[in-house]
């Protein structure tokens, strides 16, 4: 039986690679984007994730088409207006950066998760995975970027608490440096001190999420923040060229992730 996934922001970058990997794994994959586009084999839906009614219609459409929703990958993200790179300090940027980095980078994930949970809890199964980053642990890009990623980790933790016993799992995923088409087009060997040769392919992230969804121990990870490169190592998953990507945990201080108070929180597989 084909399982159904929704990848928000699935028309390019990480979302595109995740969606393509899920299609290759046999999933029925819906993707959202503002232009209604997506990789081959997906079902693209036009959605502005700042419009709650539009988001509700996405889930209603899936409900009409499919037998349910098995996986939500929260990946939608939007750059601030006039954004040219994270070079300015927070007091040098307009305060309405909040509207994209928090309004889309955080709120849109929460809104989608509420719709997904309603569909999943009624069936007693499902996975809600939010794309976070090591920006939760150390300064990365900007103040608001870090705030949004740290909040996603806490969101997964608290959602996991409330989803306990329902059969639905919520996790937050820390991705390392991603070899997107844009980054590779720059002709550089490293970015922010990290090697592109040891970075993660977008499709790698998708294969890791597919394996996590199939993991018989999935519920053990409920509410946890997980490192995709470490999950991949545990599952035997590599990049498209067969290389294993590096974990950036050590570069950002090491130690356990959410939930920090339990020994099992640092066990990824």
C-alpha cells in the first residue's frame, strides 16, 4: 500500500530533494510551493504558508484524495524582504524580518503540524518531522534564524509529550551543510568552514526520513531532536556518490539534544 507524505516548500533545495527521495521510495508525495511546482512524480499544490485558509485547503485536498496522511515534512521557509545574505547584525536589519523568519520559518510549521496531527491521530499513526539545524545550538546566520530553529526543537519536544500514546511521532531534524544546486553552483570547496565534499545531499535527507518513518523503534524518538547525518550512519544511508556526510555536532559544542534530561535523548537509532 502506498503511503502518503506532504513536504512543505518542496519545489527546490532541501524540500525538492526530500520529495524526490520519497517518490523513489514508493511514497505518494504532495509538495507545496507558492508557484505550485515540484519534482517529477510529486503532486504539487499551490500554497502560501502565511495564509491559514490556503494551508487548510492543502490538507483538505489530501484528505479528499488519499486514505490519510502518513508523513509531514515541515520545510517551508522564506527569506526576508531585501535579503542578500546573513551579513548584518540584528539591530542593522528591519524588525519585519520577523514576519518571514518566524512567521514562515516557525509559525507555518506549527500550523501545518496541527492539521497533520488531526489526520494522523484519528488513524493512530504518522510522523511529523520539522527541518531544523545546528543554529539551535550555536550562532548561525542571524538571531531570528537561531530563534526559529530553537523553537522548532522545543515544538517537537512538547508535541511529542502531547502525542504520547497516540501512535503519532514528532521529531526535529538537525541538518548539516546541504549540497543544494545553488551552493554547488558557487564553485567553492567549503562553506562556513565545512567541506562540501562531506556535506549532505538533499536526497540523503529524504532517504533518512523515509528510513526513520519505517523504523520499528520510531516511537522511541518521539519529541526528540535528531541529527540526520548520524541517523544516516545508523541506517547505512550515504550520499548520492556513496560517501557518508559529516555530523556537525562536535563543531557546535557536542552533548545531547532535546530532551536534554534523559540519557536516551542522545541515542539516534
